[in-house]
C-alpha cells in the first residue's frame, strides 16, 4: 500500500506541478491580480492538477519504453497498474475541470486546449520533429497567459507568454540534442535526428533571438520600469550564452538555460512589484 501511494505521488511529479502552478500565479500577479486572489488560486490549482494528470497520462503511454529505460518508474516497477494510473489521471483531470469552471471564458478555453494538449502529447506529438517541442513551448507560455486570463487581463502577459514559449522551445531543442542517442534507440524522430544536431540548434537559436528581441517591449511601452529591463537583460544574456554553449556542450547549456528562464520570469515580477509599490 505504501509503495502504491508513493507511486501515485510519483506519477504527478510534484515538482513540475508546483512549478507550473507558480508560473500561473506569476502570470496573474503580472497581469494585476489585485483583489482577484480567489481566481488566482483557482487558476493555480487548475494548472497543478492538469499537469499532474498529464504526467500520469504520459507515464501510461510510455510504460513499455519506461520498462526498458526507466524501470524505476511507478508502472514498470509494479507500484501502480496501468489501469490505476489511467484512473488517477482521469480523477486529476476532473479536479482541474472543477477548479476551472468558474473562471472567465477565455481562461476556460485556454484550460480546455491545454488539457487536450497534455493528453495528446505523448500519443501524437512526442518525437515528431519540431511539433513536440512547439507543443511543450506553448504549454509553458500558456501558463502565464492562463493566469492573466483568470484575472481578466491576458493582454498584460502576452510578452511574458511569448518570451517563455520561445525560450522553452530553444531549451527543448537543446534537450533533444542532448538525448539524441537514447531517442534513436527508442525510434523517435526528434528535430535533431530529422535535420541534424547543428541545424536543430540553429533553429532553436533563431527562436531565442526573437524572444530576446521582444523582451524590452514592456519597458518601451511604459508597462514596466527600469528594474524589469535590468533583470530581463541579465536573463537574455544568460540564455544567449547557454544557446551558444549548446553547440559544444548541450548538457551544460541546458542546465544553464534554466537559470535564464527563471530570471526572465523574475524580471516581470520585479517589474510589476516596483510599479505597484
């Protein structure tokens, strides 16, 4: 019983769930949540349970691959049966839907699209050249947009969502380059396998250049002040260096890239906090 409960918790990947919930709350804060604390909490809860359900679904579809590559995962090691994992995912999806139904229509629409994307990622898009990367990028960017929509001001986080999405696409491409050997063995056709590692990294770098180019917009439009520009400038520099580094050492670059994405999100929080102080 203890191993079963532990396995169910592992299916959710709590770290990822909490991180996604924090991103949604960040989007709501940047959008000016103000007195919309309840809507912010509902949106964060929706994200947490939706991500948990999506992770469980992914484990369900990946159970045969995990039996070879990740035998310690809950389903391969026998802690949770495939049917139980599927039932758990359905339950978590139900909680996510229940949390979302009182949110504004746009937030509900984003939640519905994301739920479908989470369910279809492994079965349809994972390993498809570029599409899997783009879907993950959209999901990360949309967490901020979902937070903004939940408090009725999605326009305020459009740049944040775009920056997060484009930078995530770059990081996902770098990760695929790092995992080329294992993905080939699994029969996946990721972007670097399809077009070559260097070309894939060049595509990822182009996406990041677009993200860096749009990052000053909140300052230029007067939405956020100089504090935002200072922090996001550091974030841009870290991510650009990590992308350059990825051509020689994808593993190190991917780790460094995460710091840049966290700094970028922090830039918006700092910028918003200074504005309302």
